């Protein structure tokens, strides 16, 4: 099954609140004939657009190929949270990677937020950027460790943007008593992700990137140059960047064995006027500690954008509203009477250890993917890091490539049943006790 088309119409953005409020950007043409370039980038999401933009600004001749529309995939459908962290505790990274690499990994995570902020400012991208992301704990037993982790980065790395939350603090922030504590990161932010992606595409095109939409890559012929084949054209380039994330398909088996596509879902309520401020007293984004994460925030027009729910299979469920409203009403029962104006799904990518996969493939092919829910910030910075590596400044790419990226058991054919079993087990644990 081709995830590029299994849940969506060709050449059309999903019926999301993001698409309904997107800034105008004319469509780019499809690739026809042969193009030559210094670098070809596959994927018009944050990784690909950022790579292309940073390469063009360095003077490289760049072609970007997108199978659907720029920002069409996870980059234009996600929760919009720009949080500078990994899906692994910094204390564990020190043990695993050693203090020197762990120090730089922490700096890279923080740089990822700065990178988004700088691109928004430099290119005047209108994407409703606002400060603050809270991470809150569903189980009381998790709060001490969350606070210990926060104190660790405060003391070890001098990061002073974290506010510790107890149960009363969570209630004051969110108007619900279901959470027991957590942290509020004022160095993080949240954005309208599709408008950010469209802004990156506009900036890349202005910098000279040749962008081709509705140009699905069917084959990669490794070599020097590398050849990238689409239905109606071909690109020959000295370097290739894979920025495909959950939509890689069969283009590279080495990456596919390590990066698993999964689906996630979001709803947008009707505009709630002042009532929205009752639900979120500060205009911050929130993510919780459940294995099947709830994540939510207020929109610029005072809706609640709520992500969550679980679905195992390639196809989106028929009733996304029903799926996502169940965990939403568990946190906010008083939203039961509220209309859900939009409901949509998207495909992201996870890895076995929830750390991204940075890899050199065949000498002149570079991959960055598998952000495991942290893709808004990390994918954007990954584009700059990949561009730096092609230009000969590969220190950060090398550090990220040294992070282990284990294969899923069973490889690309049998990994899905194992993932379903694991996710079902952890989701069940969420539902058992507090």
C-alpha cells in the first residue's frame, strides 16, 4: 500500500483547519524531462524544505521533488509544537553517548527551536508563533522523575527556561485536575505548521530552488551522479537528500528497516471565544505523558486543536472525530457539547529507540528522518545540518549519525505486527490505574 495515496486525494491538502487557514502559495509544476543539479532533495516537508533553502543560500543549485504538495505530509498536519528535546532523557543520553556527545546533543535540541524562530523572523513567515510548551504527567508516579530530569538540565547545562508544575499548577494552567505535575518550557513555542512549511517553500523558491510538486520518485539509481527517476522526468545530481520520513516507501531499504510510519489524528473544535481561555489559561501548547500522547493548544481563532487517539493499520479510521474525542473528553468532559469542525489524520515516523536516523548512504546520499513526534523543530534543524554536511561541515551530522539506530524486528515485512502488539500493550497500561 502506498501511503502517499492510501488516505488522501492526489494533489490536494487534507480537509484540516490548517489547510482552511493556509497562506496563499501558488502550486509548483510537476517535473518533466531531465534536470541537472548539485543536490536533489526528495520530500517537501520541513527536512526537505530546510535542506533546500540552506543549500541554496550556500550557493548550491538545488532541485526539490515532492510527490504531493509542499507541506502536504506530517509537516503540514501536526500539533505545531516546537519543543527542543529528544524522546530520550538527557541523563540516559549521557550514559549512552558519553558526556561530550550528550552535551552537543542537548545543544542541538535547543538549537532546533532557535532555528525555527530565526527562519520565521528572517523570512517574515506568518505562522502564529507563540511561546510555551508544557509536558504534563498522567500518572502521579511519573512526576518526581520529570522534575528530577528538569533539575538535571537546569544544573548540568544551565537551561533556565523550565518552570516546574505540581498538580495545582497544572490545574491552574489547564483548568482540569487530571494531571499530577510536569514542566512548562518557556524556551519552546508553537506555530501553524502548514503556514511555516509554505513560508519555507516560498523562501526556498526565492533563493533559487527549483521545486516540483506531484512528482513522486519511483527509483533511485545510485552512482556519481545519482539519478532520481519520476514518472515523467529524471534528476541527475552530485548529492541526494532523503527527507521522506513516514512516506519513504521502498526507496531505501536500509532506512525503511529503521523508520516506521504510523498514523496520528487531530480535531479542531468550533471557535470557543472566551471559553477557550477557561480551558487553557495561558496560550501555551500541552503534551502529556501517556504512551498514546494527548497534545493540544488554542488556535489563533480560539478553537482547541486536540491530537490523540490510537489506530493500528495503514488506513485512517472512518470516524476520526469519535476516535479523538474520547481522550479529549476524558480530560475536558465539559467539551461534550462542542462541535468538532475539522478532523484529519497524518503519517509520521518513529524509530525503535525514538531517536532520529541520520545516515550516509552510498557516499553521496544523506538521510534524516524518524523524528518520533519531535519533527517540527528537529526536522527543520536537520535540514540545516544536512546542508552543512554536504558543504563539508559535518560535525553535527556525525554526532547524530553516531546515535544507534536499531532495526525493527522482522525488517520491513514483519515490523508492523510487532509494533501493533507493543502499542496495544502500552496503551493498555495507560488505561490501567493512575
